[in-house]
């Protein structure tokens, strides 16, 4: 069984791997996102919220017995929130669907990966709210004496 610290380490490593797997290339040189050769594609990811800040949303989208895969998505003032007021309303464990946009340069040579220039969350939809500190009410008639 893994300790809490080990799970965090595995989760962070998986998050880094998830970013690499989800975004084919991180180049040392980042050209202007307004490059006339750049293209834009819309994608989506569904999963559980790991961390939500005013600038980023981390979504766990795959999990195995020993690790999980996360995607870190930037959010901004143009990000639209459905079924919630904003990123501040998200809790760890909430299920969400995020539609995000990636700006990229196509591969220069056959067999090369495209170069990702920018990724940003366009729409965050709350699919299912996690129950936090739920207080269960006793069933009707419980505790009554005759």
C-alpha cells in the first residue's frame, strides 16, 4: 500500500507524463502563436478535478492501479463555465468536461510531431459535483420512542 507522500509523488509524475502525452511536443523555441502557418484544433478531456486555481485546472483523465494521468489546462477571463460560477467553485473530485483549444504548427518533416504553441480551456462544464462532508440525516422515524 502506498503512503500519502508516495501517492502525491506518483500523481505529480503522472501529471507531468500526462502533459507530455497529451501535448506531443515542447520545443525550446516558441514561435509567435499568430504565425500564419499555425493551426487551431479544439479538443476535450473529461475527468476529475485534482487542483483548481484562478489560472489553471488540473484534470485526472486516466487512472491505473499504481498511477494516474492528469492534464494541466490554463484558464483565463474568456473561459466559459457551465453549471458553476467559475473555477473557484470547483472542488477536488468534481467530474468535469473541459473543451480546450490548442494552437500548433504542423510537423515540418514527415514523422515529426507538431509543435504546440498554446493551450487554453475554452469551456469547463460541471458533470457531477463531489459530495464534501455530507451530513447524513437519520432515516424517518429513527430515534422515536413509543
